[in-house]
C-alpha cells in the first residue's frame, strides 16, 4: 500500500495551517474551505477544478434527462405512430423518475465519494443514450419498451442532487451560493442544448442513413469524457458526511413543505414546460416545428429552456436585493399573466405571439427558481432565530438538507405539467383548460407566498423574507 502524501497548506503558520492527507483513489483528508489561509493557497484551486467537471457532468445529465422532449416530435418522421397521450408519457416519465432519484442520489456522495459517484452517475447515462439510439432506429419498437428507455433517462435528473451535494462540501459558506448557482445554471442549460442540437444533427445525417438514432449515440463520447475527467481530475472528500439527522429535522419543519410547493410552481413549471414545449409547437403550429436552414432543421423550442436557465441567476440576485418573497410574488404574477396570454394567443393562432408569450413565461419561471431557492436558507434561519436556537451549525445543516429535499420535490413539476396538458387534450381536444388551470394555480401560489413570507410573521422573527 502506498504511503499517503502530506501537504501543508501554509507551512509557515503552523497554528492556522491545514494539513491535507491524500490517499489512493484521490481521497483527501482534512479539507477545510472555511480556513482562509488554506482556501487562498490550495482550497480554491481544488474546489474550482472539481466544480468545472461537476458542471460538465451535470450538464450532460440534463441533456439525457430531457432528450425525449425533442425526440418525441421527431418520431412520426421516423415511422412511429404513437398517440398524443403516449407521447406525453414519453415526455413526462423521465421527470418522474429523475425527481424520485434525487432523494437517494443526495446521499451517494457521502457514501461513495463525490469523484467516485460522479464517475458512476456519468456512466449510467450511457444506458438510456445507447438504448434510445437502438430503439428509435426500428419503428417496430413497442411503446412499452420506449417507455422503459424514457424512464431510464431519469438517471440524468438524479445527477443534479448528487452534483449539488458534492459541490457544497468544497466551498466556504460565503461562496456556496455562487458555486451552487453556477452548477445549477450549467445543468439547466443542458435542456436547451439538447433541443437545439438534436434536430440539426438528425436532419443533417438523415441522408446518409443515420438520422434519429444519433439523438442517443451522439452523446456517448461526451459522457465517456465526463467519466474520464471525473476519474482523472476530481477528488473524494472524507469530510463529506451523510446528514440523516439534518434531513429528518428538515422534514419535520412545516415550512419545508410550503417552500417545496412554491418550488414545484417555479422550477417544476420550468422543467415541465421545457420538456413539453417542442410538442406544443408541433401540435399547434406544425409549420414552425422545424425551421430549415439549408439541409439543417432547427427547432425554436430550445429558446424556452435557454431563457429560463439564463434568468435563474437573476432571480437569486434580485432576491438578495429586494427580498425573495417580493421577487417570487412578482414571478408568479408574471407567470399567471403569461399563462392567460398564451390562452388568448391559442385562439388567435399567431405563432410569434405564442413564442413571445412562452418566453415571458419561461423568464418568470427562471426568476422564480432563483428567488425561491434563495428563500430556503433565509426561512430556516429566521425560524431558528424566532425559536431562539443557539446551535448555528445545526440550523445550517437543516437548511442544507432542506435545499436537497425541496429540489427533489420541485422536479415533480416536470411530470405534472405535461400530464395536466395531456388531461386537458383528452378531455376537450385542446390545451385551453390546462392554461386556465395553470393561471389559477400561479395566483394561488402568489397569495400563499404573500401571506406566508411577504408579511411580517412572529414565526419568522417578524421578518419579510
């Protein structure tokens, strides 16, 4: 067995030095990001290296998670004849599985190590990617098999939880928000990239007999690079410990469930509408489902996920300046207006107004994502002050656990949104009733946010959140 290498982060300041012990398998003992000397000398460099590869792996996770959102609109041209209801299930099942996997994935980093689990979780993405490439090449593939493969794409949705859990151990409290924001935004952009690139690659290669199977195969080399990069450059921290007690305490806090409801409304709407947007365009405006530039076909559906992803950091920044509750209330107001606007546009049959209405809706969901997520630690802190709790570390652990749990619950919106649209179409033949329901739901969530967090409450130390 090799002898561990020992490094002093700042040898001339023994009293304040952090000593890193490196063990085989890229395990690091003694990593302490809160130590300013260590952070300046070695900690920041190590953390940023791990963050870069984490963002890349999570980015691919979102791509695989949302592949079916764009693949379903390409299936008819490949010879498949699924019903509209069946395609809604292919769109929504990955979100259902991914949301559920976020809970166990949260605890995989402490159990196996962040580097090790990033390797495993990246390699798991090969399964749905390869199977998709095989299945869509044969129009005789039965629906149940396609549904299984779509469900396996949920592996990509689980990656978010383990990636966020891993990165939180590398950064000091003062930089966690920045690091986690980058990690989340990088992942969210994967949806937009998948919806942009897949139609282009499929259309450009259809003439040489490749076409739709490349929707899965094209990501294989990138996934292999992610697994190799994690193996070669990422680290496992022995200081990453599973906090079951913190999770149990967070689950007993009523505000966790209230915030989770708000997060379903914001992030759930973002991921739900992102996944269903290509189908809505194909259903309502088939002439605009793909714009042809030479032999390449481009779907404008990617703009929705792109706008939502880019506006998420703005939501967090606005929450810091004006308060999370105010920004979340404003986001729900715009989301309600956007839903009603889309309802009106459907009657007019104007594609460009339809696209504009959805981009407004996506921007509001992105801002709401950032502001709601920012509210979580503030609410838990205010609750602790109101209760006169003295254990700051316990409060911090409870808030950290709540972030993971709420992110998992919020992802179920990716299943609910398509299924509400599916139910509306089955019941009335159109989507009008669904958008009326969305508008009402956003107004209800607006009122809930106002009453719970927009007004001073003794249970929150008299604060407006």
